């Protein structure tokens, strides 16, 4: 099992120290959040059934690939991912350039979690229709994959159009860094199967995670895709024992993003203790 830590759940004053400690202890990855902007009046939530935004509009925001490049310069092995990048909220030429640059600077350690987003205010701020976010994300992913792999690319789409152009350099990872589609909705699960290298989840228990994995496998069967080809990254913020890891492993989960602490002041000690408790799973 591979283990990752989500930096969004640690105070930003500890992001660097946490990242360096994770590499030292043998964690596989750290994951950086993304929002472009928060409006003063916020609505929506990424949590099913919850309409209240989980963060205040005063939350500091950073450009993910710029910050991850800084973390890459301070590490050598750790994989560095977005959880999740609002790929459709940027023009695909801009998003694809950011990913390709970061993959080169990190030595091919990029993991690109992408999602459609939950905050209508971000979309209003850039003048785009929130209801179109899924279609925009689909088109942006399709365009980026071509930019990362084809010599010459021209595109005429519903949302983005440009003449024949060349896109260099390509990412170090070929054909491109892993694209992990986030989201819990039926549309998000279909997008993961149809366009993603994997799926990255919201927080789950083993029971709720099992149901989503079953849905993904059914969608793979329907699409004629080998379920083993879909990388599964599950988030479990309550995991404490090796037996719980074994339950996830039996579901075919490849990576767990964990939160082995309750408060930021306990975070560094928490990841250290978790590593010790999990023993051979690392």
C-alpha cells in the first residue's frame, strides 16, 4: 500500500516540514489543494448532502504547481499531487503548460488530481457558467492529453478553440503524468473511467468506499476497460490500524490518503506514529 498526506488539512506553516518528514519516513506522496479564488458570499460544498462551504472565504490560496515546484526542490523521491486541480477552470493551454513544467522540474514526480469543482463563485468570477463545468473539464482533459502527446495540435470545441500549434516540452512522464479524476457523483465516476488514469476520492470508510469501487468496476466492465488499469486513491481520515489497511487492500486500493492526527500541532508526531504502527504496509 502507498500512503499519502493531504496538505490542506495541515496549517500552511508546516507544509514544508511535513513534506520533508513524509519523504524521510517513507510516505509515497503529499497532496496540495486548489482553488482559484473565493468570493465573499460562498455557497456549495464538496460533501454530499452538505450545502455549507467547508472553508471560509478568508482562506489563503496558492497556485498549486508553483508551490509544488518549491516542495519538489526540497525533496527527491516523494510524489507530489493535486487534490484536486480545477483543470476546467483554466484554459487547457495554461493548465497543460503548468503540468508539463512541474513534471519536468520535479523529475517526473507529478500526480495530477483533477475535478470539476463545487464553488459556483469561482466560475462566476471568471465569467463561466457553473453548470458547464463538467463539460469544460472533459474537453480540457481531452485537449491536454493531445498537447502532451502529439506533435501538432489544432482544436475546435464547444468551449476552447485554437489553430495548429506545437506544445513543447512534453512532460517527462509519458504519455503524461497520471490523471486522477476526483468526485463522487455518477458523472465523476464515469469521467474517471472514460478519461482518467485513476480515481481520487473524498473521505470514505471501508463500507462507503467499497460501494464506490464496485460502481467504478461496473463502469469499467461497461466501457470494456480492465478495472486493474484504473488507479484507486482513497481518502480515509480515521484509519488507525493495519487491519483497516488490509480491508482497503482487498478492494484493490492502490493508495490511501490519511490524516493520522486531529490538530495541526500534533500532525508531525501523528505521521511519525502512523508510520510506526503500519509497519510492513510501508
